[in-house]
C-alpha cells in the first residue's frame, strides 16, 4: 500500500516507523507541499494525505482513501470526489483543545475588558477604572453553534467557569459524538453538558438567551450567512460573539453594522471571507472588534495529534472497518 503525503510537515523517522507498523507492505512517500494536488503523480497511490483533493480522479485509479489535513471540508463540497465511493476524512478532533483554549481566552479577555485595559501601558494614562469594570462569567449563558469536537471542548471549558451551556446543531436529536478525539477525557462525547439543544429554524429561540455566542459550525451551503442581520438583531445588546468557523458563516457587513450601532457589545473574529485580509478591509475600522489572522487552530502539537488519527484510520482501513471523520456528501461535512 502506497501512502502519499502532500503536507508541509515531514514525518519524523519515529512517526514513519509507527505508520509502517500499522500493516504489512506500507510505503510512505512525502512530496513538497503543493496546494494543487492535480500536479502530483497518483497512478499507484492508495492513500492521499492532503489539504486539497485532486479533481482529475481518473489519474488516481488505485485511490482508496483521502485524509484531509483540515478539520473543515468545505473544499470538497460540490467536488467530483463526492460522486465516488472514495472516503474523505477530516482532521476533526485534532483541534478541539487548542481552539477551545482560544475561545475560552477570548471570552475571558472580553469579560475583563482586556483590549481596553491593554491601552494603559502605551498611553501611560491612568484610566477610569469603574468605566472599565469587567463582568463575571459564572451564571451566564454560552450558546455554542456547532457541537462537534471544538464545540464540545469549548462547552467543557466554559462550563468549568460556571457558564450555562446551550447548543445548536444540524440534528439536535443526535447527542453523542463518535468522532476522533486526540485528547481522551476532554470534550463532551455523550452530550451531557447542554441545558438545551436547538436545531435549524430555532436560532430565534436560542440567541436571545446568550451572553456569549460561539460560532464553530462547519462551512456548508446551508451555513453561509447563518448569522446575519436578523440573527444579530436577536442577540442581546450586551452579548459577545466569538467566530472561529470559516469566513462567510457570519455576515461580515452585518456584524460590522451591529458593532457600530452598539447592538452587540463586542466580537472576536478569527476567519474571514477574504484570506489573507487586505489593509483596506473595512473590518479593521470596526469598534469593539478583535481580529486575529486565522490562528485559533495553529498550535505546536498538531502533527503528533494528526498522526494518531492517521494511524488509527489506516488501521481501520486495513481491517475493513469504517474510518473516522468521514465527510458526508449529504451534510457537506
């Protein structure tokens, strides 16, 4: 079996040996990372590890499985691979803890007015401390949109701070998460934390309850502008929004308008419609908005976590078992 790694990361000798030990006759080939996998030679490749998926699948006649480097799978929505039987799996479960840490950091930062407090040192001016008073999180409500590995670990961390958790997912009747988790003992695998569950068409019931809205839903045709002007108007003026999903899930113009009009207290945004951003992006001038350059999932130990998933999915493939984190063509993720 030949595994082709189209990745910016090169396996260490130990990682390569562990992958080969998964089964007999495993050949591992690493190539310089290219965002265009159609430039690769795939005639004798059984497994492809990549960010993007080749469109000319006729050039990959032996391909049995594609493992994405990303937790999201919007790059395969409407892709020719969706019409085949080749399973495409995501890196979901490799980002749960670090992105949840980013979310918890953002919530605490907003609660303690850190963007404003950090102006003290460069200005050297003693501020009006009462005007910069923070607020406690205990007893407040966090609404988590998207209850996958990231949403569940966010729920665990925010619940530990005393927050009430409510959540939104495509099928709220499905409470458990059978996906990969690189950190056993974290998250909410059985769906025990939320006090209430909401599904499509119920945001108008959910959002008015939230002091913090955390957006972690996958990017699909159904989630484009999931949070727009109407939904933002349903939020409390004192609420804060954290967006770590994908650009376009939250309508950027509507968010900017809500922040400028003081109809939302603040927001942290880590993903944008246009990436990289450009200096003239109007979001840079929006008040009460913290912007970070799609960094929430960038952390030092991604590849050790990813290699756990890669080995487990390879073991399952060789054993004829279903691989973890398979993208559903119907759901779009």
